[in-house]
């Protein structure tokens, strides 16, 4: 008879084990090299959209960190968001509504340098055409153009973003 998995307290000073070890049987259906999917997925993997917000925030953070601190674009950001501290803007901590506000701002695009002017529209296109509510037909080109323009700008792309974009393009 198997011992039950229950806690046993110490009764009248006699030390009793506080647990019993249960030996589980090995899985019979696991076959190395074979897919071990029990049920088919409910939707196609091409219809699944990733959670885009944290990626969008990370891309914005990388863009702001690549800006020159004494440049006109960074000073414009400090004037645009006066309630933000200098350190918060320097760290690139922005939220979704602020990023959308910058997308609509024509003056921000005017104060950007040449390299920044190539990276900002590519970030905007990827945000709307890949990380938004729908996936554009040419999302692979959009992402590749973003990666190239961020590299020219000197952004430090995290491995997570790079790996994510390349695997997303490869599998979809």
C-alpha cells in the first residue's frame, strides 16, 4: 500500500518525517526526436501576434540612449516632457502615449540629425506595421531596415530584440 502525500507533525516528542517521497512513473509517450504534442493548436502560429509593447519600449529606449545628450533632439525631448527628470529622459524611459505623441510631432523630426532622421521613421513604421494591431505584408523589410538604421545610429540592440526579430522573420 502506498503512503499518502500528507504532512505529519511531531507527536509527543517523537520525530516523524514531515513528508513522504512519491515515485512517479516514467512517461511512456515521450519519444526523442519526435514532436510530443498531445493536441493540435487552436489557431495557426502565423495568426499569433507577439506582445509588442515591451519591444516598442525597448526600441525607444535604445533610440534615446543613442541620441547626443548635448544635441538638439535630446534638448527638444527635455522641453517636450518637462515633468520628466533629465535622468529619466537620458535612460529612455517612455510609455506608449508619449511615443505616440512623438510620432505625431513634426518639430521633433525637424530637430533630428541625418542618421537620426533615418532611424526615427523606420522605428515608426515598425511600430505601426509590425508591433501594432496588424502585421504589414512587408514586415520583414521594415524590420531589416530598422536594424540597419539603428546600427548606423550606433544603438545598442539587445540580444533579445535581435533574436526576436530574426526568429519572427524566419518562422513567419
